[in-house]
């Protein structure tokens, strides 16, 4: 989905109120944001969705690891892994 198309404008018009209605409640906002990301990336096909899921898994695992072991090396490895996938 290109950012300058009517389909993106329709997606944005539908997604924005959902996010605003969460009222800043993290328990509602984060799942809604994840759902919007899944819908957006799935419009690019299965490859885009698989990249999103892999990046999300790496970021989640890296965050969990950083809460236990605060290390610049762990942070650098997580950032490098995510950037390599997105490149």
C-alpha cells in the first residue's frame, strides 16, 4: 500500500479513530496498533507480514533480555538485527 493512494487514505481514516479511542490506555492501544500494523503490512503480501512478525519477535525478545541484563552489546545486537531485516 503506497502512502499516496486512496486505499491508504481510507486505511488511515479507519485506523486513526481506533487508536484515538484507546484513550492512552496501553492495554488497549498496543493491541490495536499491532492489529493496524498487521493489516497495513499484509497489504504488501505475505513477505511483508513475515518481516513484520520477525522484527516484532526480535524487538520483543531483545526487550525482555534487556530488562534482565542491561548491556550495550545486547542493545546493539538487537538494533543491528532489526536494521538488517528492514534493509
